[in-house]
C-alpha cells in the first residue's frame, strides 16, 4: 500500500474514497476522518502516477489504469472481509467510483463529487493544469527552450488522456439507465473545472437508480474541504445510512 493511502479500519461497513486528478488522498482526508468517527472503515488509495513528486509520471497512466486501481481497491477490502462497500470519488475519482458502481457486485451504492461523468461537456482541467505545470517545471530549473518543449509534450499528452477518459465515460453512459443502486451526486455550482450542469444530466440518465443530489451554491471544484466539505460530510453520512448494509452494525 502506498504510504500516502489512507486506511482507517473501524466498523463493519466499508467506504472507498478516490481523489482527484493530480492530487492525493489528502483531498478526501477530512471526509475520511468524519466517516471513521461514524464507525465506517475507510480506504482511500493513491491512484497510479499520483503523489510521486514528478508531474510527468501522470502521463504514464490512463483511465484504464485508474479504474484497475479501483478494482484492486475493492479486492483489497474484500480480502479484509468487507463484502459490502460504498464508493465515492472527487473529479477523476468520481469516474473511477462510477465505474465500480456499474461493474462491481460488492459495491452497494455510492457516488460522485464534481465528476466528469457525462460526455456532453469537456472539462477545463487542461486550462488550469498547464500554467501550474509550467510553474513547477520552471521552479525545477528548466530554461525557456526546455519549458517550451515540455509544455508542448504535456499538452499533447493531456489531450490524449482526456480523449481516452471521455471514451471510457461514453461506454459507462450506455449503462447508466440500467443501474439500480442508490447514487449520491454532489456538485459545486461555482465549479471552475467541471460544468455544473453535468450533475443534472447524470441524474436524469440514472433512470432506475434512487438518486440523491446535492448542489452547493458556494462550492467550487473541490467540495470535499472547507465549509462546503462540512456540509458534504453530513450529506454523505445521511446517504450512507440509507444503504442496505445487510449484517452491518447500524
């Protein structure tokens, strides 16, 4: 297990949390702690290529690797004796969580936070990533010519990565109408990276699911921290209490 992963073994009910692109489980830490206090066992793994200290490591992986990370996280919890699992994810992590909702029998419910889980809209991650990437590389000592080459390569890599992500989401969309689990959708209305209307489209596509949707008026992209994060914790705990935890310690 990566030493940046979070694993809090508490009650019989297990919850998986997945972090955002370029991030680590730090962005779900406060939620994980809140769940632990409520007697949930929580596992938040580090997605491949993340948290290494080298941004270029991200380009060695794709959504196929990250969904495999999710499947391995489910297998890890099952190996620990947890047969019923809830899954949630922020942004990219929400795509992973949705993949597991659709494909893993052990996953009994879960949802997304600010996640690009429909293909109608393109995300704006590249717009924020590239300036940040440039600053990081400049601080690492690359000169102007080297930076130009790195930026060109990064832009190409990101374009391919997000095209692949969108293709994966399109295959998931085909399954949305038949999903019959309970689903939570959290979305910040001031999200600068994901079109907030994504939440509505996702909800409407879940024709058989029992959906709980929460829109956070002051929420930006990362709704798992700060004041909005506190609201989200309450809503997630309420949602989890509605799941059918057979044999769980209520």
